[in-house]
């Protein structure tokens, strides 16, 4: 997030795109509610009538995958009606002409055709966003999990730059991250092209800094992303994998393809707290300690580094992941010896400028938001206040791109996937708690209209079939999904919806298009 | 806004206009008992336990809703005040089950605390008692309305903070009760089981089903940590007894304050789940078998060593994790690039 969670409550307008906040980030939704109580306007962009959409003053019920058409059209309205922030664009941005040219064709009427949103609603939302004092833009995977995911985010960023809705309190572009430490994992260099602190591995100076500190050479070519690794495993160029605390057989797009890839490996090690569906395929399974059994830090969605503290001893002979990694390194001939996680943190902070000023003792009472470059720096709650990291904020010309797989005769419905309130990710944790009692299985949300056309009743068992696989589920007739769309979560291994999803990916970020694929339904 | 100076228990205090007597007293370190007051919720003034004496006033005002005025002389523990509080407690106890021995709230119950503080016992006002069935239609929240003192904090937190309004006062007089629509239980009322109502309940009316019989408040160690679910990073306390996590609550600070979602508050049963992996496993003849750590590590080293030798480090891929700590991700990054010699490291950031 460019801004902080608390600031959401102070916004005059919240533009929430593709985020089912009340279910996926319930505590953030409390801030949204507070903003509404204060009189803020809530604009929700979502194909589904989520609870957040029900709260919205303006719900733009978008056709899945058409966000760029909407956002470009909003930019055009703002330009045409002269509502943009000339001073901000002039002094802080570059590439304005490219933006003007790129959005020129996106009249609200054209956007209406592409998005299904009435042209006047687009105008209304655009005017509201541009004219309020403080507008905050929130988004989640509904915006990003598309073949045009990166461009979607750039289109949203264009809007914020155009209206000067960034770099101030209660504004900004704020992705709500879905996992406890997904921000931290990215910060720590668990990405193929970056070392810790987003220092490019292809950059010789950065590489040299790390290899000197670590005492050995680092390969210079950026590596493969998850999806590319799976393809490489099928091709046979990746022979072995070490998977820690992930369950790609359930979580990744086109799960059958993932399973095939993992089965094709010569050797697979999985490190986890349970024998997950992925661990079941492994040659070696290493038992890890859970978050309650170790010390360390997580970094949340607002870049706040916070302590994790050990409450109980590791279960059985399980060990903290850091201890397992150290044992492996030692056995592989390059000893890594640390007394405790704090020592690791300090080594990392010395190599990572945005974490340089953070120490455990500073985190004792509350977390610190990076960048925190020095021991006396208080941390940064709002990014890009004086200038952008790259200097000027750059407008990017982006164009509408339809989803990779649209419904056709054979597969007439769109399958959308996401999360439910009572469960989390691949269910390996929540399905082993009392949460299972209250939400025991996954159900397929089907619109009243489609249920009628297909002769489906509440509770009917159906097969949901895509070009890549099929799963059996129970039907829930729901007003949350529009006609032509069905929705299910990926929490339940027995209804592994990712067997159906499309592995087509955004060429820039490699994110799979999990929000749109074509399916058909057959009664069992 | 101009400041106001008044005296409380003969101590002088200067506060901004609009400050309540309760808040002004707190600034002087004077504790006034409250049931229905909560700084995060709207002012209510319903329970009257916080009454104080103001010189020159005929009645005892509720300090949680009465704002200080210039020159006001307030006494928080005068004889009149103590008598009023004792009567209020006697009235509350008249209709309260005598259940402190087994009540989950014992040790953290305000009614118990104040009854002890003011030396009040049950029995001053014999009369009818409620006999509501205990509501336990869900795995998380037990509602025993026999113990409810109608402070209304649960009603206000559900409406004002959580924004769901699944409970409200229903019925009148002696029959007044906090209930769901049509009194049909939380499950049918659209409750999301965030537990904020339990968090604010001052007595044993709302308790956590998971924690029944699992330990008294004074037996529990509380360890503040970060929730392991979504990316909000709520601060939670894990409650530990004899080496086991028996529950969790909100830490009261951080991004979440006293609030959590159902997963963060009630989703920790996985920690001690019998299916936790307790020993390393190695596949032999197609089956995974438990082995020692030494054997498992040697197997990994042997197999990765062979792949690295035959095909180079680039034939190995590592998936780090959005679930493990920063320190562990950093080490994985180091292990992959330095030890295994591969930049193929990624995690589920795109999922």
C-alpha cells in the first residue's frame, strides 16, 4: 500500500476495485465502514454483488476483465470535463500526452459496451473520484488476476496521478495483500528477479554486494516464476524443487498441470506443517513449526514490520523453518549459523536499505513501516509524498485486452474464483479448526437466471467442467453472481476449483488469469 | 475550544470542554467503575454504576455522559455514591445466576470485581430470575442471557464498529433482552463471528465456546504476536496453558485494536491438530515413511547434490512462502542463490 490502513477511515471517497474486503480482509472493512459513517462515498467495482458492493453508493458491476476500459474511460471523462489536477500533473508527473492519446477513444459509451456499466455511472464515478479532496483506491486480486493484470494496475495508477490522489493522507493506490507475509516474502527477495529490498539480481553492483556479504557467487540471470517453473518441470529442465509452506497443487491455476509438473520432477522436497496435497507428492517431507512456535517478523500489507513471538514449543520433532534451512545449508557444505532469528534479521537489514533502521527492540511495542533507512527514522506511513521513487510519476498508455478464455457454446459460463470469510487459501489450516464446522464444504454460486435455465435447484450436485478439468460441487443459488457467471473459492481440496482455472498469464508479471475462465455445468 | 478546570476528589484538573467526568477522573488516575461505557462506542449512560456526587447537585449524575463544567466539585467515592453503587449492584445481582464457581468469566468479570470491591452479596432483593436457555447454536460464541446486565455494549459494537447490527434490545421491562432478529440465534442472523461482542462484554453473558474449561484467566500466559492469516497483520494474544494454545484475543493495539475476524480469533485449532507433521518423511518404495532428521537431510543433500552435479543449480527451483517469516524467506533466498546456485525462487505473491 502507498498509504496506511488507518487512513482509509479518513477518505472522502473510496474506490474499491476487485476486492471482497468484508470477507478477505474483514478488519480493513471496518475502516471502510467508519469512512462511510463519516460521510465518505464508496464506489465498488466488482462483477459480483459482494457485501461491500451492497454497502456502496455506486456499484459498478463490471464484466470480468474489462477494468482497463472502465479506468481509461474514467480518465477520459476527467480530462474532457477538465477535472484533472493540473498542478500535480505538471510538477510531479511525466508522459501525460501518452495518457491523453491512450484514453482518447474510450468514450463512456464505448466503455459501456465493453464493461456493461452504464455510461452515466462511469461519468458519475469519474467525477466523484476527481473532485473529492481525498480519494483512496483499494484493490485486490479482482484487478490483478487477469492476462492484463499489470496494465489494470497501471490504469488505476494513471487515474490516481491524473487527479493527484496520491502522496497525501487518505489517498493512494492500495493493494490489500492476501497473506500474512506476502509483502515480506517479496521484500526478502523471494522473487526470481530480485534480491532482498528489490535489488535486481541482474544488476552487478547489487549482486556484488550480496555475494561479498554471503561469501560466494550468485547466478546473474533472473530466474523463473512459479508458473514458469512448473512449465520447466514438464519440459524437464527443472529436475528438483524445494517447496516451503506452499500448496500449489490446490492454489495455482490449472492444478492438473501443476500436479503433472511436480510428478515429472526427479526430486521434490516439501516443508510444511501438514501433509498437504503438494506434500503428498514429495520424496522428502520436512515437518515445520507453525507461527505459534517460533520468533521472527511478518510485514503486513501497509509495509509494517511486526514481531512474531513464540508461544509454545514446536510440535513433536518439527523445527522452525529457519532452523531447517540452516541445517540444509550446513549439510550442503555452506554453513549458515545463527543463534536466533534476530541475528538473521540484522544480517538482512544490513543488506536491505528499506529495512536498515529496523531492529527487534524497536518493534517491541509496535511495528514500523518501511522504508526505514536509519536507526532514528520513524518509518514511512505514506509513500511518494515529495517525489516518486523514480522521480516523476509516469503515466502508462494501456489498452483494453479481453480475457484469454471467454465463454462459448461449449463452455457458456464464466467461472470466477476467490475467497470465503470462514476459510483461508488452500484450507490446510482453517479446515483443521472449528471453522470447518460452520462452513463445511464449498458450494458453487449460481445466479437465479442461470439456475432456472439449467433446471438447477439449491443443493443439487453438479459437475463443473472446463477445458482443463472438472470438479463436483453443490449448487447454491445466489444473488451475488450476475447472470452468466458462477463463483467458487479454492479453499477446499475436495472441490479443487483450480483444476478448472486457466493458466494463461499476464506477460509482464506472470500472474495467472484466475478470475476468468469458461466452464459448463452438468447435473450429476 | 476553551479548557475547563474542575476538582475531582479535591484534586484540580484542567481538561478540554466536552470532556466527561469519567475521562477527567481517569486523567487524575482516579478509577470510576463502568459497565456500559466504552471509549470506542457512543456514550450510553445506561448502567449508572459510574455515578458520582457533584457538589450542589441534587442527583448523582452518570460520569460517563456528564461533561465537566467550570468549577465543578466532583466526589467519586463519597458515602452517597457508594450507597448508590451498592444498590445498583444488589439490583444487578438479584437477577444474576450465582454461578461464579464455573462461570468462564470468573477473574475477568466486572460484576464480580465490583461486587468484591464494594462488598455486595446476592440476596438483598429476592425476586424472579430469568431462565433463558443458553444459546450455543454455533462453534464460537455462547450467549447466556441470564447473565446479561443489559449494558448494551455488544449491541453498540455490532452496529457502530462492525456495522452488522445482528443483535439489539428486544422485549420490555423485566423481559428486556439482547436478541437476534426473531430471537432465532446468531447463525440465522448473519453474524460473522468476529467476536467483538465477546470482547466488550463485561460479564459472563458472552463467552467463547472454544475456551470452556480450558483455563482461568490467571492461569493463562498471553503472548502477543501477529495473526497468521491475511495481510492485515492484526496483533493477537495467543493464550497459553501448559504448553498449549487454548485461545486467542485481540491485542488491543496495532491496526486492529480490539477487533479481529473469525479466523484471527477462532481459527487457531490447527496448531495442536493431530494431523500436524511431527517427524520427517522419506519416500521408500512409493510410500512416505517417518525417518530421523539426519536421514531426511542426507537424502535431500544426496538428491539435490546429484541434480546440481549433473544439470547445474539451474535445474533446481525453490518456492519460498508468504506464510513463513521474513528471516526465513531471506534465508531461503540465500540458500537458493548461494548454496543451490539458482535464481529460480518465487512464491505465491500472485495468488
